[in-house]
C-alpha cells in the first residue's frame, strides 16, 4: 500500500546553504511510515507487544531531483507490503 505525507521544510532542518539535511529526509520517512501503520490500525507497539512481530526496513530508495530548501513543501511516500 502506497502512503504519502506532506511536509514543510522548517528553518532548523536546513544547513548553512539553506538546503535540507539528509537526516531530516529520513525523519520524514519515519513519520510517514508510523502514520501509515497507525492509519491501517497496526501501531508499532501493538505490532511488537501484542503480536511479537517487528518492523523491518528491507529496502530504501530516495530520489531527489533538485535541492530541497527552507519553506519548500515536499511529499514523502512509503510503501508497506504484507509478508
């Protein structure tokens, strides 16, 4: 299932060139994944505590077509497949 979230790049998420820090992109992806799990009624703690399962990131692709700067609006997509 494909899931997307929009984010606004804030002033404390950029470097000295006003470009987003790579770590922030991964934080956005983490937020999107957690929201996707919540919206599908599978919270991280439910997954671990009740079902004794773990969330495993098996593959990641990041495509950046131009520098992402302060105040830009970006959309992050995550995919979750049942195994």
